C-alpha cells in the first residue's frame, strides 16, 4: 500500500554546498531522509556583482576539495563541476534542472550566502524542497509531522516515512483542526487520512486548536524533530512561508524541517549570459569553474577507483623527434608510477617522427611500443610535423581517453599525466583538457621564472582574443600537454604541423562548446627553448591554422597558395637578403573518416 500510493520515496537528494557557508545540518537531514548513498553534493561559489567571476578560481579549487573529502568520508556522490555565479540562487536552479533530484535540502543558514531569504527561496521551489533549521539530530528517535491538510501534507508525510525507514524513528502525524468554519483544509486531509489508516506504524494525534503555532511548539517538546509544510500562497504574495511555519522556526528549540512541493516558475529562468553583451562574463565563469590544479588528483588510488567504476581505458602517446636526452626519464618516470605501480594508464606508445638519434632505441629498451609516424597509414602519404604524429597516434592507440605530453620535459613528474586525466575521469561532460604551467626561460645559463611562452603571448592569444574571444580564458593554448576523449578527438581534423594545438582547441569548441573544455595547472615545466627563427615559423603555421577555421566559419577563401611562403630575413657576411621558405599548414581529415580506422574500430 505504501509504495502503491507514494511511489518511490527519495532516491536522489541534492545538497548544495555554497562556498563560505555551513552545510552540515543539510547533509545530516539528507542522509536521515535517504541514506548517504542517495545524497548528491553540488558546489557553488557566489561572487559579488562588482567582482570578476574569474576571481573564484581559487575558492572553486578549495570547494572541490571539500566536495571530494565530504563525499569520501560519507560515501555520498558529488557533482564534480563547481558552479560560479554572481547569482548563486539562479545557478542552483540550473543544477536542479540538470540533475532532476527527488528532493533539494538546504539549511536556513545557507540562504544568506545565496543572497535570498527563506520566503523567497520557498516561493517557487524548483523541485520538492526541505529547509532545515535548529539543532538537527542525525539519528532522531521521535519525529512529529504536522499535517493540516494543505497541498504539502503529502510531501510532509512522505518525508516522515522516509525518516522512519532510514533512521527507524517513531513517527507521529499531528492533525490540527483550527475550528474554522470552512472545511477546505479537512477536505484536503481526507486523502491523507485514508492512507494513514493503512499505516499502523505511524501514530496519529488529533488536536483542536485556535493557535496552531503554540500547539505545535507545545507538542514538539517530546520530539527530536518537527516536519511541517509551508503555507500555500498565491504566486504574487510577498509571503511564502506562512505565519505558523514562521512562528515554529522562530521559537522552537528542536530541529525543524519546512517542506514545500515543487511549484513551476511563472517565467523561465534566464541564463546568466542572456541579454549581456560582455563576453567576459562567460569567459570569467568558465575560467573559475573549469580551471583545475594537478594537486587535486594526487590521490591516485581514488582516481584509479573512479576509472574502474566507469570501465575506462587510457592511452598515453609520446610524440618525439630527436629527444634522446630526455626520452628515457620521461618514459621511465611515467611508466613506473602510472602503469606499473598504479595502472591508471593502459598503454604508453612512442610516436616518433623518424628521429636520427637514439630516441627510439632508448624507448624500446624501456618496453613501450614504437611507431614511426611516417610509416603509419602509408597509403595516405608521408608528411612531416608534430600534428601528423598526433593524428596518427589516434590510429595506433586504443584507449577511451587519449593523452599527449611532449618528450622534451626536463623536470618530468607524474602530475603532467594524472593532472590531465583527473577532469576527464571526474567530469563526463569534459571532452578536452589543456595543461598550463610556469615556463622558466634560460638566459645566460640562469632560469628566469617569468619568461617563456613567446608564441603564445605574441601570436596565439591575440588571435584567440580577436576571433574566438570565448576561448580567451585558456592560459596556454599551445601547450604540448593535453588530451581528450577518443569519441571527440576522432571527429576532429588535425593540422599536420605547428597549428595542431590551436586548431584542435578551436574545433573542439566549435563542435562541443566552451563547457566541454577544461584546463589544469601542471605547476612548472622546464624544457629547451627554441631560437627566434623557429618561433617565427611556428607563428606562421599557427596563423594559417586559425585562418583556415575562419574560412570554415565564414565560407570564403582568405589564403591563396602564394600566402603560404614565409620570407625570412638573412644577414650574412655583411649582406642582407630574403630567404623564402614554404610553410604550408596542411590538414588531415577527422580520423573517423579513414576506412582503416573505421575497420579497426569494428
């Protein structure tokens, strides 16, 4: 009878954790209602209107740690994406819309941090909702459920039944008759009364009173917790809680749960960016919500557990060209820590660009497969370039997630890999992750911490800000440490040369949206810096890659073949002259379009 009438009770209870506000009582209530295993946590950072949303990056990192710790300690679930907003209550409405919980549990003390009061919170609940106040017991032995017959009586009773099932508390249904001439409330109670007759485990208490508030307070002296519904009001009423609930909240020494059933909004909540012309709102919000730190994923056993839960496989491809000085340490460091000790990686492969030094021999001696990219898919022709190696690495690997790191890293550390992997494992909505770091520049044998990244700052970021401002929050769009889901990467064309990084990022953005991209602080990266002429060639290729994507967005040809030669200025033996070098940034189609790859996938 119970399940036929009430259906399921509460199988997914959402508890929002807003930065800087207490949440323990809400978590205690949620666990008492549904058990910790059915509780979902969601983190929100509220930022004052006069502050940039990007300032929330550090609070968001702290809040992610709180979420992980709380979820681990209590064996709850958590929504890994931290929300950042000038209007945190509106952001919570979006979370509810996306997660569709059976119940939302808040504590009254959180509402100030959300920027609203209790009446406003209860005016248009986005789903069935509970607001907790007072001293909350984790294991209540006696619960009083006040049922006056209003529209929220059923929700109050369902809540009481859930508490009884989870905590074994004794439940008393208090039915108040106020002696009013109208019998509307009692007529509304009749349906509940029929159910109560078939629930002998719930004690019933009928009280006639002219002062419901005083009666509930008096009766509650013998109970650990009180449950009552908010008063139903018209949508334009300035009061949404009602005098009875307000009085009980104000004067009760017990834990009080105010309940209100879902009520549709009169108008749809607008997205925060609607009507706002400043792109910086979107970028700042993304920056705060989707910027991570490698240290967040240093607990490798937890990361491995989540990987196994999702039945994911992970591949690491190492592009290389004459890296005999560093390849040995890169391979051994990553293989020993992330494959042999803790199997986060299912395969590591070297994709070599036909090195003329001992790069391949060193890697082979460490037991990883070697592929010369010019010999892979030979039917399609041999091309030079890092992008070509990365594109073909999709063909020679098998993992659901594919990561790349450069092989010239002097200070190699496992964080360069697990830092990238973390967001992809914890957030299924993330398709692509970029690494960023401090890049010390070596001048006269000394490291200068603020240098490096010259092509990024002088070419890539200006182009992005000009043509793709949504991506302007990406700190190092050209970093060689990045990765993504195979299901996304196989759908994207690859530039064959230096334009591969910026091209991939733009194409992922165009196809999957900004929210599908994340970036991770990998701390510091030391590598060998290139001479100015090499950087000039790199910039030329990057510009071509961006222009090619602009041509796709605005169907017109901007680059003719004549534009793909770079005139380099030479000065030798007292004379100046121009040296012309062709740098045509070619492009490969999406790997999914290659028949050999499609057959291999089958």
